[in-house]
């Protein structure tokens, strides 16, 4: 193993000295490639043993993915939450009649239940599980959401 490390480092330094360590190729990636080539030279089956499978490549989460999901979540959910909160404040400030309140809430639920379902289907994972739980809790989730999220249930 020690000899392998020496071969990899000598290959790395040879690569850096031959390329002049240009800015287009970082020393880290050059070292990684040098180690990989040294391992492949010492063991030809290395590339087949340690290559990530297609499933592993597809399921890899890069460092930007959580940020992307966070932004996507709030760009979709933020306007919905703001509309509900604005409606709530509007009812309190102007002392709106209960029948009008009920109709307004029903209209908001009808408007945002399908959009919420599509959002859940886009983000997948934990959001689908939360939608499944919400579809089974008609005691505190509006019926429009329960009906919309019912398709998330496993058969």
C-alpha cells in the first residue's frame, strides 16, 4: 500500500510539473486522477470494482441540491402561505361575516389543493409521506386537501 501511495504521488508530481499546474485543472483533481491511474495499473479490476453504479450516480445529492430544494419549496409554498395569512388578517381587520369567511376559505382550499399536490409530486420523498399522512387526517385537514392528496396513498 505504501508503494502504491509513492507511485500515486510521483505520478501526481510528474503530472503537475508537465502541465505547469494550470488553473484549468485543480491539484486535487489531478491527485485524484493520479491515484486512480496508479490503482488501475496495480489492479486492472479496480475500475469495475470501485466504479459507482448507475443507481448510485443517479441518487447522488450534490452540495447545491438542498439549497435548490429549499428555494423551490419556498417559491411554491410562500405565496400560498401569504395568501392564507393575508386573508386571515383581512377577516380580522374588517370584521367579515362568518358565511363570507367560510366561502373564502373554501375557495382558497379549492384553489391551492391541486397546486399543493403537484408541488408534492415534484419534490417527492418526505413531502409525499407528509401528503399521505395529511390525506388520512380529515379531522383537521380541509376536505379539498384530503381529496387531492388521496391519490398519494399506496394501493
